[in-house]
């Protein structure tokens, strides 16, 4: 994951099932994250992914 760059985040790519990822998206699509949760992850990464 690159803090500040959600578009380059393998963490987010894996969560959304983006093309080109290795393995199975996590969590599986049937138990995946809601769009609200995914947006929260995008915002967290865009904000520098602070560990607070």
C-alpha cells in the first residue's frame, strides 16, 4: 500500500477484486465490504493511512 495513493493500493485492489490481482479477493465477494466501507478505506489511504 502506498499512503496517499488509493489508486495504487494493492490493499484496496484486493478488497475490490480489481483486475490483475493474484489470488482471491478478500473478503470474498459474498461477504465483501459495503461501498461505504470501501470509500472509508480509500479516504484513509488518501489521507496518508495514519496509524492512530
